[in-house]
C-alpha cells in the first residue's frame, strides 16, 4: 500500500514538473532583418569588406517575439543567379569573380530575407570632380525668407581606363561656409541628399558618380555676411570629398570643391 502511494506521488510530481514548462514560447526566430551588407559592393578578385577595409561576412539579425536579438541561430546564404559574378561560402563571405550584379538571399529557419542585389565592380583608382559639373557653379543666398538655393558637389570614382566604380561610399565634408545667425538653431549652409535632408555620405551610381547638394538658406546667414554679399563681396562654400579601398584613401582624396555664394534681393 505504501509502495502504491509512493508511485502515485511520483507520477503527480512529474505532471506538476511538466506543467511548469512554458510551451507557448515559439522556437527559433520570430522575425529577421534584411541582409546586412558590410559594403554596398564588392571588387572583382576581392572579398566583401567593411568601412575600415577589413574582410567582412554578410549577415542576418534574428529577433525573438519580444524584439530581442538572438545570436545562436545558424544563418544560410543563397545566390539566386545562374552564372553569378561572385561566389559565396557558408560563412557569408562574398568574393567577386567578374563585373556584374549578384543576387543573394539570407535565411534563418523558415524565414528568408528579401533578395539583395550587390554590384561587383572594378577596383577604384581615381576620384575627381564629376565631368558633368566641370564649371564653377554658384549658389545664391536670397533675402527672401521663404527661399533657399542649392547646387550639387559631385565627384566620380573611376578605375582603369576611366571605368566608373559602382557602389563605393563617398564622404563629403563642409570645411568652410559663411557663418549662421547666432539666434538660428539650423545652419545657413549645409550638405543634403536629393530630398534636401542633411546628409554627408553618398554611394556611387552606375556611372561611378556620387554627389551631395550644397544648400544655402540666405535668411539664416549672419547679418554681416548677408550685408557683405549684398555689397558685392563674395564668399564660398568649400567641400571636400573622399573615398577609400582596403583602408587606404583613393588618390587624390580628399579633393576640394569650391562653390561661390552670391546674394540675390527679393523684389517687391
């Protein structure tokens, strides 16, 4: 009788133990990121590299149901092209084999990333002001408080024989500009993207060109500066641009672009 009671108690204990395990939590990742690219492109005959020039793998970030990162799940990578211009190993290291575009998908468990199109390009050898912006552009500082003006500061990154280098990051820096009013919370002169949002980094397009707009808001210029411009004196915005490969600047980085600023008067 005592033996039977003991057996019953053991069974009840086991049931209680199982009941304490939360079986509702999902296994694996609840969601994943898009494919993480250390760089926008890969050079033919080389591997993918990060912003410092060090070799770097593709990756995917996994998240649990609460949005927390999961770091112990295996990631698979797949090239979707036939005759792709790159090879991809199991660790996510991409190697360029010929100029073109490779399409890659990452997968964790049953979840897949959107397809990422990665350019395979030539090695950069030169950075210069873009051919389409060879003249000296002028940006106008209007006294109209509702107006602003902008011109592009554009460069081209090229390889051997002037071939454009696709997918290289170019960093722009505004090294000189007329001063802003002391009461203004926003700068009178700044670098921006095509939507005129402040931005100092651009990626080269299919022709190897990259640009940022130099924006001047005349109403925000310091009063003495605007008065000086209106009296016929000139100031300028000075921008530098640079890019690198394998951790070394591409000659003659940084290049210097000078854009004159003149004043225009709002007519009644």
